[in-house]
C-alpha cells in the first residue's frame, strides 16, 4: 500500500529531474508579457508563478490535477487532499491510513481553547480561526527540524507532518469557534473512525437526522479546497511560505486574505444580501423587484456579492454543483428559491450595468456569472447554520488543504523566495516616453 508519504517520496525525485530538464531546455523562453494596465491592475492574466495542484480555465472553471471539478464532486475531502498533492486518488487502504493520521493528530492543545475563550465576544470568527492557527506555531515540526539543521532536499518531509497536524485540528477548532462564538455549548471532540467531512458536520452540533448535512460538508470541503495559485489566499500563503516561514505562519496569513469581502468573505456578504432582499419584499421577489434591488446596490457603489470573477468567464462549476445539491435536497426552501431567482435575473442586470459603465468611460464587468459564493450560504442556512459571519471559516477549513498541498510541493521543488521587481509610477511614465 502506498501511503501519502511513500507516494510523495517516490514522485518528488522524479518531478525534480523533470523540472531540471525543463529549465535547462527552455529556461530562457517567455511565457508571458506584462502591459502597463496589468502592472497597475492586480497582475491579472500575468503568468509568473507555478501551481501544479489545479488550474482554473476561464471557460471551464476549476480542474484539479486534470479532472474537471464536477467529475470529482463525489470525492471526500481527504481524497481531494491526497489528489491535490500526488495527482492520484487514494485507494481504500491509503485513504484509511490518511484518516488514521487525522485521528492521531486531532487533539487540540488546551491553550488554543483558553485563547479563543479569552477573545472579545464580538471577534470575527475568521480572526479567531487565524489567531488559533498562529498560536499553534510553536508546534511546527518544520521549524524545529530547521533550527536543528535540515537539508534543503528534505524540507518537504516535516512540511507534510505540519500539514497533517494542521488539517487534523482545523475542523475541531473551526467547529469549536462556532460553538464558543455563538453560545452553542462546549467544543466537541473529533470522532475516531469517522470521515473528515462527517466529523466536521458532527462537531458543529447541528441536527442531521438524514446525514445530508454531512454530505453537504463533504461537498463544501471538496469544492473550496483549491483554485490554482494566484488567488489571494493561495498567493499570500505561497509568498509567506517562500521565506521558509512554517506552515502555521503561512496558512494563517493566507486565510487573513480569504477574510476579505472581495475574496472568501463574499459568501457571508452574499447571504446577507439575499436575506435583505427577502426582507425588503417580504419573500422571494418578482423579477422587477429584484432588478430594482440589484440596481440600487450597484448605483450605491457596492458590488453584488457572489457574482463576477478575476479569471472565470462562465458560471462557476462550484456554483453549479451547489445549485444541483439545493435542487435535490431543498427545492422548496424559500432562501434557496431566492438564490435561484437571483441567478435568473442578476447576470442580465450586471450586463446592462456593465454597458452603462462602459458608456461612462469605465471598464466593463468582465464576468456577470455567479461564483462559488453565490449559492453555498443558502444551503448552510437550510441546515440551521444561520450565523453567516461564520461561513468563511468553513471555506477556510477547505482552502487550507489547497494551500498546504501547494506549500509542500513548493518545498519539495525547492521553489525560491518570491521577489518580483516593482517599479515606480514615474519609472513607467519615463519608460513609455522612451518608446
Ligand atoms: N458587482 C458590481 N461590480 C462588479 C462586480 C459585481 N459583482 N464584479 C466586478 N465588478 C466591477 C469591479 O468592481 C470593477 O469596478 P471598478 O473598475 O470600478 O473597480 C469592474 O467591474 C471590473 O472588474 P472585473 O475586471 O470584472 O473583476 P475583477 O477581476 O477586478 O474583480 C471580483 C473580481 C471577484 C473581485 C469582482 O467580480 C467582485 O468584486 N465580485 C463580488 C465579490 C465576490 O463575489 N467575490 C468572491 C469571488 C470568489 C472568491 O475569490 O472567493
């Protein structure tokens, strides 16, 4: 049986040789150019970093190790982590071995609970989560080994240990934050022998008589795990990790980026927007009411959360997957029906608004379709998880898998410290005059 560690030990030397050859053969060839617009515009579309765990195709969405997301939506979170790291779906024995690793490492140090309980009552759940990860930095195996002297080619080995320790504790901590922050009772423990998604669902403590909430959690943790390397959370985690800060520093930093309303926090914003919409019109609005509400949002200078994307140019397959789950499990749920109505109306509103923007000399909205955050909140709400400031924590438990897989691979491949060249606005102006 090939455990995660055994398989990695086999793959990594091969990948290093392949990379050495690629760089020797093509190291001086160009893969991208940068326009002035891109340099000032968040580097959109600039190809200047490597990520092998997944790619996002503008017209297809997320592809994990060559597999389109909707074709692997049945995989459980532990299988997704294995796939991200190795490119292979684990067989039953390797999957069980990974589950045992999580069982072994799931105990959360007591100081984490003391710290979380001491935090101000109005702390955002994301701040609680990131603080909890950061305070556990003293547990880092990487840092410990590094301080004692570690060969560069072995960096990845303690990184796997750190990753498994973080991933095992994350659902316990995240569920504990839910219970502490929203007065739901004491944090609950990890159940040995239960899978990752069902364990998380169970520790949140919400009733789940049919097991469909656990099913949603498996899907949720699968869908949010990775979205190639350039998104804020993955990119920040990568940059921090590139200085050999350990996984605790790096993951906490990446999740601080996820906590922004243009990134992961959009799922909380999105449900808030849907609930305000329902409140204004006392239920699911008509098309005209919804258009009015959406235009009010846009003309007051706000974005419609859950719509648009920096890379995607079609409806996000993650939205499609969640939408299908809703159609199967809660077709008559009023909040879900509002999400469906928004999906019917908002893309057209955004297209019209984009035309108005262009007439006013502004840039168009590049993508009017829903992203991952447009529908997931309604599903959580249906199962009684109504505290929407908590939603980005769920996203985080999942995104940690992608960030950690990318970190391990970067240490394995000896990726150097990130250091792009910045230039001043004056330099750009002077440079353009010379052309
Ligand atoms: N509502 C209103 N305006 C929008 C919009 C939306 N949903 N999406 C884009 N725009 C606006 C942008 O704000 C930008 O306006 P300014 O030039 O005035 O600043 C303009 O359209 C062009 O933006 P873009 O090229 O289409 O998109 P960007 O790559 O700059 O931004 C994103 C992408 C996701 C930040 C943006 O679409 C947005 O703010 N969406 C709403 C928030 C959201 O759902 N975020 C979650 C994304 C998924 C994730 O990462 O978790």
